[in-house]
C-alpha cells in the first residue's frame, strides 16, 4: 500500500498543482485519434490494453501479452481522413518486443495556381496531391518484479505532402503497477523535449517551409483502473505540452460474468480546445462521449466504438479495431 | 432671330447646369458619365475603402492586384460602418454592384472554393487567399475543421457584406487571421454552410 500512496501523491502533485488550461500549437501526430476502438470507447484511456496496441500507448503495458499479439485499427473522418494502424508484439525470454505503424492520409488535395489578367485573377487547380502523416514505433518491455512493469518506445515521425517532407524522432517511457484489481499506469510521451520535427521543402520563396520546425508536445499520462465485480472503472489525467494543458478522462466497462467474452463500455473526455468563433479566439473545455462494445472470441478481439463529432454534416464517428492474441 | 433663340438655349442650358449642380450637392450622388462609368471592379475597391482601419481576421484584397487594401471584420458594429458606406455612395453606379435585379428566384450557390496557394504558410503576411463566387447576395457561415474533425474556426458572413456578395469574393488567411492563432501544420477542411445545409467544401494544407 505504501507504493500506491506514493504513486498517487506523485500524480496529484505533478498534475493538479502544475497544470494550466493554455493551449499551444505543436506537431500533429496521427495517434491523437486514439490507438484502438477499445481505447476510444473508454474515453481515450491509455495503458490498460492487453494487446499489441500498447505500443502506441504505454509500452510497459505490453507485459499483458501472453505470447504473441497483433492488432489493426481503422477509421475515417469526414469521408476524407483515413487513420490506420497495425501493431505486433511478441514475448521472449528477454522481455516483450513490439512494433507499430500508424498512418493518417488525405487524398486528392488541390494544388492551386493563378492566372493574372488585366482586370481579374483566375484561380485554378493544376494537379492533386496526397498527404501522409506516419508514425513508426518500436517498443521494449521488461518486468523487474511481479507487480512492476517498465517499458520504452522509440518513435519515428514522417510527414509528406506536395513539395514538403518532415521527419523527427522521440522517446516514450512508461511504468505499470499491477495490483490485481487495481492498476496504475504512468507514461511520459515525447520525453526528449529538444527533439523537433524538421521540414524540408523543395519550393522556393516565402511560401517555402524549408528548415522550419515544429515541437513535439511532451505528455504526462496517469491512468488508473479498478475492478469491482462485473465492472471496471477507469480514470486518466494527461498533461500536454510545456503549458501542461489538462486532459481528463473517465471510463466504465461492464463485463458480465455470465458472458465473459462481452464488454460494454462508455467513456467521457474533457480537454481544452482553441478555436476562433464569430470574432473571438478562446480556449474552451471540450467534452466528448463515446460508447462501444467489444468481443473476445478465443483470442480474436473485435471492438467497435461510437463518438459524437463537431462536424456540421458528419455528426458522429465510427471506429473499428480487430486484434489477435494467443 | 437666331441670336434670340441661341440666347434662350444658352440660358436654358445654364439653368439646367445650375439645377444639376444643386441636385448633386444636396443628393451627395456620385456622378457617372457614360464614358467613365464606374466598373464593378472599381466600385468593389471603393467600397473596400470604406472599411479601412477595421481590424479583422480576414483581409479583403483587391481582386485585380491581389494586394491588401483594407481589413474587414464581420462583427456587427464594424459592418454597420460598412453598411453606411453603401448608403452614402447610393448612386446608380453602386447599384450596379448592389444589384437591383430581383435575385429572389436565384438559388444561393457557391462555385468550388479554392485556396491559393495550397499548401501555404499561414505564418507569413501573404498567407493564402480563399476564393469563391456567389450566385447572389446571401448569408452563410464558413467552418474550418482539423484532421480530427474538430472545428477550429466559425464565422458568419452577412448577406451583402464583405465575403457574402454576389460574384467573386476573396478572403485572406494569414498570420493575423484567427486572432493571431497559428494552425499546426496539417490538412484543414473548410465548409460553407447556410440553413439549407452544406453549400460547398474544400481542403487546404497548412505548412509550418
């Protein structure tokens, strides 16, 4: 119990006393959408997965992989942005090794040009290009004791569109404390704050982004779950960036004893979002709800999640993920 | 005889000229002769001048030169000033721009909106220009979403005011737009919406 108390005090001190609601601009990483439908239906809770998608969350959680695990996740936003990830993890005598690839893509973006005439300017589409934003992760997990599990991930970021390419790298470190009914997860994502995304642009002139950089937001993620009979309760506090903007999440999962392969869950998220509306720039607390269902059929895991969306014509998003573990 | 007739003609001409001057002085009307009739382009620029000094998120640009000539703001107070501009210049030349023709039978529509250049750097003075044509004056909203379908921008454009006038409209997105908020590099989706739903949409890419 002493370790748990110290852990809780550390979390309370570092999150609640040091966080703000400011929002800063930083590099867009594809894993912002969530690593799996399971994570999304729990409100974006990280570090509690039993599968290889832990590569994108807390690598320390890979200790739950029995021998081998693979997961695949896909969703489409606004019929335009396609998110996909695939991950593998394997347990060896040296520990658990994981590998994951995440990609966000948008096709058919118009490259525009203009013709200037005497009395007007004409704009037209010259060609169409694609946008790809990728993330490659390699993870390693080791368990020093029965209840303490440690993990580390290396991340490689790659972004390409039109004349622009961008690359960068960083490191995540995490720990999981497993006390059977009670689990704690702590993760520091993008630990190396000096590492940035660097852009190379073959375009010349003021519109070139050659040698420009973007920050990778450091994230501190503290998650907890507690199992009570048929229910598992989840909570998470995340701070993002040097401004330590605060993201909160709660999740509840129902896992009936008489149907052990079925999981029904709901999640709630709250986080600051900067937007410019009707002449006012403001950071607002955005709330998001998600519900979903999961099936574990002899190692084949199917997950579905539904969440509301801001978009005027696509008022919800659907998420699917599938995993195989044995 | 010819002298008397000529004198009467000259007198009538002078009377007419005096009456014309008096009429012009009291009516504050802009003279437009057949030879130098104010073109729609020039009128467009003149109306933009009435908006000078307004701060805003988008800049109106001269369609001919693409140079910034004034700032606009869709806030109601500032739009009142812009509205007065229309009224003070209420001559037939301006009416050609405001359009006296009956547009009620015309369906509100927007040609495919384009952002130039695309991709673009928002962090510069030039930024990019959002270009679109309206079939008539009508009110609508522009929404911009990021790649997570989160709305980062929403603005209402009122019928007949800057950005919501019949014909070509040009809005600038640069480092002063969005209240100085610089968008993270990535793809953004803009949607034109009115009470009938989505009128037009497009996508743009922001570079760092």
